[in-house]
C-alpha cells in the first residue's frame, strides 16, 4: 500500500497500476494463507479470522475490488478516481486489520 501511495504521489501511473494489480492479486489469495487450524505461531492474525472466516473472506474480497477500482481508474486516466480508489484500498486494509489482526 505504501508503494501504491508513493507511486500516486509521484504521478507514475504505470507504477500505480502495477501496485494496484499486485494488491488485487493479494486480496484474491489472502484467505488461502489462513486455512482452518493454522492459528498460532509467529503470526499477528487474530483468532477472529477462524471464528468469522466468511467475514474475513468478504474483507479480502473488498480489498481486492478496491484495488481493481484503482486499476480501472488508471486505465481511464481519472486522477480523482485513482485517489478515491486508493483511499478505499487503505480503508479496507485498516478495517480488516482492526477486526482480524492482533
């Protein structure tokens, strides 16, 4: 996300798009990294992930879709939509961390 924001500040639209695509890819696979029974260890994941796995999957999907909105905005060269989309990515990340991260 820091790379996304940095590329937006520098006006490097191809980097904005690359970063947003990578974030969308991560959102798509994120739940796969938290299979049932994988709690514990050195993770900062909250047990809430496994208590509300559907909610966690929904949060990951929201993150993915927000990142894809940034990609779409770059394709349309819509600077305000890029900024708005990036804020949505950040907000979805923060929201998920509040609920599903220790």
